[in-house]
């Protein structure tokens, strides 16, 4: 991510492709604008805040020994550093609100994910795409099953009954995040058991937050394992072992891609997202009682269009180049936004106990091992399967997927992460309905 370079004298270097002297001037202007309240509180101001925080923390994080190798580098420091500024009150409330609006209400995160889904799926060979999607659900279920087993073992060690671990820990952690997991889980809990959904949600979101942080660090460690054991990973470019890459160098050389095709990639991204919302909000919001998220539909329709060969090669390559641009140039910015808009360090600190951390850790480990083993057995690279089918189930949904994949440096696999969070989360809701019914 870092564009830092030294000149021949070693006296000058660049931050995000900008001379450090010019960058400091830029940063001072933005900080002064926040301090005086003169910086606009609209999309432009929010972007300026996210750039200065993301680039500053990102450049520092990519230079700290050990941190950059094992903790996740600049992406994770941008995430945690920005969250810390919110927690301590250093970042003015007005600009926290403007970033919240930009990331959540204006949904820049949704645009980011839509571009990544479209580009990543359209860059996969059609036959390979079908094969990987068919085998992916077993990898998710393997992770869920081992999360129950490992969570139960951890509960026995600290004296928490298996039933309580399953209901209060495993289901929220593996449920697909907050909006698609913890919230509907609490609704199901009240409907099936008559218990308080507020009490259930309060604990569920706390334990989910702990697991989310563990999953992020685990992603960084799996990335390091992949660097040492190259046979275990497709380096975030592919999921299935022993296959050729879908859009290879020859494809890109024989098709001339202009800025128009790249712009068309953005058009495709918004179209597929709109199609997903059309089905999730109006045409077919649920199947068999399972609510289908808009991103789940988006993934399915992009995959269908690719499998049927509807999208011409030049447009697929344009979408791929746009995706590469977003992941390469905006990851620090988006991680800073996730830290500000979607992370509550106070909530995390309040839930931290040795018992909770221990159980959450074992659940995440179970998700990793279960999805890695099952993934390997069906022909996937175990590390990439563990990150997507395992860790992207054990985080806080869309924002958690971005954080985990950013730490693992596998953003190209976002489509599989979204399957985990959305379709996998839906499967967990069905499991929860059965489990809750068994205890009443």
C-alpha cells in the first residue's frame, strides 16, 4: 500500500505518493480545520479526515517492526488508531458524525464492497467459479461445527456450560455480524424463548466485538503463515488449488482497456448492487423463512452473469482494474472509517474478561481449523479457506470482512467473505432457531 520512496540524498521521501513536506502541510490544514470547526462536515470534509488519519496511521504501521509483519501493518493501525481517537474524545464529535454519515448513511462502505465483489467475481474463470461456490458452503459449515466444539471445550475449562456457550457465544460470533447476526438473533431469542432481546443483544454484541478483534489479528498471522508455507495458500488470488488464474497476463495484453472500461466497472458495480437490493427488498426478501441480504444476492447475480458469459472480456477486465484501484489506494482510508464509524472501544473494554476472551479465542480457532480442514479436503487452499469461510464468519459482518481481509492482505477474496457473512450468517440463524427451540 505504501508509496513511500527516498530520493538519492535520502533527505526526502513520499507519503502516499506525496512529498512528506507537502503532506505535512496538508495534514496541518485538515487538523486546523477540525480544531476551528471550519472544515466542512459533508462528504468532502469526511474524506479529508479519513485520508489524513488513514495515511498517517497507515504509513506508521507499515514501518513498525513486528507490527507490520504479524499484527497487520498500516491497515490495522489505521483501524485501531482511528477508533482510539474516538474513544478518547480527541477527534471532534462533529467530524465523528460526518464520518458516520459518510460511511454508514451515505454508505461509502457499501460502494467499496460492491466494487470489490463485482471486480473479484468477474475476474474468476467461469468453470472455476462454479466449482469454488459449490464447495464453499461445506467449508463454512466445517468452521461452524468446529466453533461449537472448540467453544464447548473452552467453556468446560472456565466453568461455562456448553448450552450457554452455544447460545451466548458461538451463535453471535458465527452469526454474520451485527445487523445480519446479533440483532436478528436477539429477535429470534425473544420470539422463541420469551427472554429479553435487549439482554441477549447486549452480551451478544460485546462478545462479537471481542471475537472480531481476535479474527483481525488472526488474519494477519495467517498471512504470515502463508508467506512461510507457500503451498498452503493461493496468495489471496484464488481459492482452489492446482488451477490457472482466470484472467491471465495474456488476456490483459490482448484486450486494450481504456478509462471507459474502468468507468463501466463502476456502472456494473452499482447495477449489480441495485439488482441485489431489488430482490432483497422487494421481489424475494426471504427463502424458506431465511432473510437474504442484498450483498448475498449481489454475489449470486455477479457469479451468474459471469458463469453465463454475459459480461464481455473488456468489461470484466475494467471491473477488475477498478477493484484493484479501490483495494490498493483506499484500504487505509476505509479502515480508518471502519474504526471511527463501526468500532466502539468502550464496548469492547467493558466486555473484556479472561473467561470471555478465552472462549472467544477458542471459537475463532475452531472456525479457522474447521474451515481450513474441510476446505483442504474439497480442494481449497487451507489458509484462504480459513480466512474467508472461517474468519469472515467470526467477525462483525461487512465492516469485519474488510478489516479481516485487509489484515490478511486478501481483499481479492471479498466475494467469498460476503458469502460467509451473508449466506453463512443466514444458515446460523436457522441453526439458532433450532437450538433456541430445544431449550424451551
